[in-house]
C-alpha cells in the first residue's frame, strides 16, 4: 500500500500481530479505491466501520461481506449515487479490535492528598491494573481515533490513567476513614471505583471490564507509625496474657490441697493478689516497689507486706506497720519507735517442735520439715 498512490482494494482484512492495536485504518493514509464486489473479511474479535466522504455508514460484524448493493443494505445510499457500477468507490475501512485489553497500568505519578481521621493529612501513592474493551466502535473512532491510521493501547493508556487517578482521589476520601481500616477493603474499593469510572469510559465508546488496586502506600514515616502501633497492640496482648496467667496462679494456689503444700498454697494465695494488683497498675515490666526489708536468705529487697521473698521464695516473718506514721516494725513491737503510737498485737509465729523453725501464725505444717505444728 502506498501513501500517495491510488490503492485498489479487492480483499480487505486485517490481522494484529502486536496484540496492542485498537484501531487500524485501511489504507492508513488517504482513501482506497474499493472495487465493486470487493471482499470484506471481519474476524469474530473485530468490527469494520465503512467511511465514505468522511462519514461513517455503520459497522460490519464478523464474516465475509461482498461489497454490493444487494448484499450490503447500508451501502445502498452510497452505491446509488451516479457512478458506474464497474468503477471503484473511494472510501476507507476502519478495523476495530473488540477483544479485552488486559493488564493496562494505572498509578499516581505524584502523591495524592488524603485526610486520615487518625493520622491527619498525608500523601498516598496507589497502583493497579485495569482491563478495557471497545463497546461502540463508531463512537471510539469519532471521539478519540479521528483520522489516524493506527491507534494502540499506549496512546489511550496514559489518558485513562489520569481519569482513574482523578476519580480515585475523590472516591478514597468518601469511602475510607483511616489507613488503619484499609486491610481487607481492596476488593470493595476496586468494585466501587470500577462502577464510578464506567460512565467516564462510555463517553469514548469504551467499557471498563475490571479494575484492580494492587497497593496503596503512605510515606515511609507514616508506615513506621503504623508498624509502631501494631507492635504496641502485641504488647497489650502480652500484658493481658500475663494477667490471666497470674490470676490462674492465684486460683490454683488458693485451692491447693495436700499436707506438705498447705502452708505454701496459703502463702501463695496471700502473695499473688498483691502481685496481680501491681501488674495491673504498672504493667508486666514493673514488680511491687517500695522495699522495706531484705530477705535473710538471698539479701534481695522485698516489700514489707510480703510473706515470701519474690526472688528465692524464702518464707518471711510478718512485720508490723505503724498506723500513725507507717514505719515498719519488728514482729513483737508494741509501740512505734518513731512516733510512740501503740501497735496492735499481731499473732505470734508458730515454732516447729521438730526443727525449731518459725512459721506463719496460720500455718498447719512446718515450712522447713513438713511436720504438723502443735496447736
């Protein structure tokens, strides 16, 4: 086919070797001389639009068409013009590819602004793919292709990308409150976006068959903030787990039975509520503070109200506490050495007759040798 020479068309057909051509014009430049009775071959994935004197006379569907008045009713008006039936007709044929063009890219060239209800105003980037097909061949040619001889997906992809990004910015602001709600919403957002864009695409005779959002990414500092919040959520779960375990330990210690373990079970039952209270108020990293004495076994500081050492488990004698000034007092003190306040007498520790070890007043068995204590 030449560019300036007259082209005589007897068999008109087109095959797309690239897979990216949307419209192909025959001839690509100027008009062709279509002979009376020429064969027009249209594949099932194509449509052919006949143009005469710059005007479209309808689209041909798939099949082999003989360009005669009797066989092509839409050419009746054209072919009835005063010209010899054996002479050629100067016209053009536009072949339109009707297949679905897949994997077309869309994405934000520059970040778009998004007002997050929890993070404030941030800038996002989004990327995805979309699929289109030609729904109205004549409208596509008249609105986008014009007189071009060859029209591909690259020529329309950039424009459609801008349309998608423009709609995406508005749609995201309407449907998404915070990026923390984004996981699990990609399908809903993609479906809603596709529904909103179908009207935009239809203005050019195109149909948006699918649209997918592959990623929506905030700036690195916002990503770091989201990661930090996720880590805090993990620590909160660990705190709740430790609180549950400590509560279970209190319950088990309170219900502990057996001769040798009765004193220990009672001691743990008295100790654990204090530990749970401290854990609930200060967290897993903090243990009861305000040490008032040292363990005689390991020397580590322990709170004055403890019955057992938190470090080695040694049984401690109960210290008294002045109700006036709060000073810790020896077990047998009757008056406070600081303010002179009379001290309520505490039950005396029980001494084991077998080994001589002093035990808590409520103990039934010796904490050292397990011997039953005398009443």
